[in-house]
C-alpha cells in the first residue's frame, strides 16, 4: 500500500484538501473520511494518464 501526503483544512461545515503532489486539484467532503475518499479517487485519476497536462510537484537535485 502506497502512502501519499495531502493538505486539508475545515471551512465551516466542509473539509477541503488537495494532494501535496498535485496541488492544482482540490476536492472537498462533508466529513474527513469523505475527503480522504475523494482524494483517493483524484490520485487514481491523475496517475491513470486520463487527465492530459496534469501538473505535478517533483524534486530536482542540484549541486
């Protein structure tokens, strides 16, 4: 099982969040569990290749 990092916060009655790796794709849920399920769905879609031009945060090592 892969672990991925996400950012989340509560705004009134909704939980909002995005995957740290894909900050352009935000989702929400009425509960934190629903938010996590939605983030899992987004992760699957973004890594499937079905979404063209998906921007991704990566690391670059420089000297």
